[in-house]
C-alpha cells in the first residue's frame, strides 16, 4: 500500500495564480525526488460550517479560497526520504503565496484503495 501526505491551506484569491505556479513547480520537484503523484484542488463547494469545515479549520477569510492537496508515495520510508530532499531543494526557497501557519498537514496510511 502507498503513503499519502495531505494538506489544506487558505490562499488569498488574488494570489491563486501565484499559488498555481508554485504548486506546478513544487509538484515537479516532489515527483523528481520520488513522489508517485501530486494532486492540487481549489475549493469550489466548500461551505463554512457551523461547527467544523475546511474554511474553519484553516481560519479562511472571506477573500480566501481553500486549497486541498495530497502527495502519494510508495511507502512511509519513501515519503520521509522524498520530503527531506524536497525541503532541502533550493528551488523552493523564498516567499510563499499563502500563510503557512494556517496550513494543516499530515501523513496517512491508506487502508482502502479502489
């Protein structure tokens, strides 16, 4: 079975194109270093819930859209090795078009793939 890193972040609507450019670049780098797949999604039908929701989770503001993305690896060991290489890659250094402090992320072991 594979291993998946998931991410949820808020991005200002006026920075979505900058985010897309960064995501394309980062996706190429992740794949170059060993990721099997990279998926980026822009919130389209993401209601603000009364108790919980994607927007609440990342404290999204009215002028922000929620991004949901994931990276697939062959295994946890591959994820750990790939992540170390990606974090050290100088091509991803610099300002990010989002507030990284409001990013939610984590690693997951799939239990069902259909």
